[in-house]
C-alpha cells in the first residue's frame, strides 16, 4: 500500500474485526482507514453497544467511521433467499459502494484460518467443485483478507495483551445458521472422533487445491483463447452484457473434459449467470448433440443454443425469466418443451 491510499475495513465489533482494524492501523500508519459497521437489523438489542465500541475504537486509532443500515429480513423475503446469503450480499454491496465513494483501494475483511476451515466444510456440504474447495483467497478482486492464516485464538491473545475491548455476537451461538452448526457441532465432533487436527488438515487441503486450481485455470485460459469467441451485439437487450459468446465445438471436443467444464462455467460467469452442477452437465450434453437448434434455458433469460458446430450463449429478450423459444423476429413462443433451469 502507498501513502495516501484508503482502505475500507468491515468492523462488526467482534474480536476478529476489532483486531483487524487495530493491526492495520498499527502497521500501516501512512494509509487512511474507514471503519464500517453494517447494521443488518437482526440484533437491535446489541447493535447500539457494537456501534459505540467501533466508533470509539476508530476515533482512537484516527480512522474514519461509517455506519450503514440494511433491512436483511425484507430483502430476504423479496428475493426468496436465506438470511445468511442475503446479509452477505447486502454487506458486500454496501462495502463496495463506500469503497467507490471514498475511492478506496481495497476492502479488508476479518476472515481467519478458523473461518477458512468452516468455509471448506460448508462448501463440501453444498457440493462445491475444486475451485470452491480451494477456499477463500487472500485477495479476491477488491476484497482482501489479511488475517486468513491467523487463528482466532491468536487474535484473542493479541486483544488481551493490548487491552482492547470487543463485543460478542449472540447470534454466533444459534444453531439456526449452517455456519454455526458447522462451527459448534460438526468441527468439534470431527476433532473428537476422527482427527484432532482437522482444522490444519482442511487448511493444508485448501492450499493443495489452490495450487492445482491455479494450474488448471491457466490451462483453461489458453483453451478459451482457441475455443471461444466473444461477439459484440447491437442493440443490447435490457440489463444484459453487450455481447454473445460462441464456442467452436470442434475445437471444444479436443479439450480434456475437466477443461471443457471450466470453459462452460466461464461462459456462464461471463454472461452474468451463476453455473450449477446440473446446468454444466446439461450444457455438456447439448454440446455433444448432433442436431442443430437444440437449446437450454438457463437462469433469467440466458439461452445456450446449438447452431451447426457452434454453441451460442445469449439473452434473446433481455435478462428476465421466460420459458419459451424466441423466434427470429424476437417474439416469445411459449410452446417450447425445452428444459428450463
């Protein structure tokens, strides 16, 4: 970091984030820090004390302070997503908005080695692939995790030695949330009955997968250059990428199956869609079909259609859900029997 840079720091008032802010301000005095408290509206009885603690700490460390309020429950009902997922999405959205407002270089969050072990088990339970099982990264876009190799126990000792106060989030003890069940039930059970060093084993596995993931990603990028064409389009359907993606299936067949999957996953991400295992399996099946014209309906209006030797990803009528085919004149035909995901 350079003198005069600004870093947004997510600070909940808990021990990890309090330690993060204190450490960063201590080792990077030339950098401007903005401590951000996100009020999710879930624990009104505890929020006041946390805000006061974070604001006081920020003032003492000569850091800026911002408090942002979001209505997680209302957003979860509207989007039909879980409280955990909704809170995370809103939190990072607000942090990114503040980063842009302050022209910050990065956003620092307080994930630790313990969080990494928990995250690996959560992703395994949910059926993540190799990339997901490589875990959280030190840097992911504008997000940095300076404490990712530090144990929570080490941070608690640091806070005690520095006589720095912190708050305890009561929701961390509730088994309603998957992460808490993994932390409070699954990990202790694995430690007691299978492997006393399960956390370290998980972290070592994540490192191995990270290294292998980097190699596969490099191979996939080289294959992408040979197999894929990104075609600019005009006019652009509402709220959609200004391009379509075309795969040359003849070149695609020359790739290893592992690289084929990665190319299809990248196509989905490029088209602003989150790929799932079933979708990738259906896309692989579509690529290998001989007949042209077959198509798969992906999320929010994204279509993958086989035309000759090409597989084409596009949003024929924009980014919105519908189930039918689209004719050449752009009209929808609701009689299509093609699968919709």
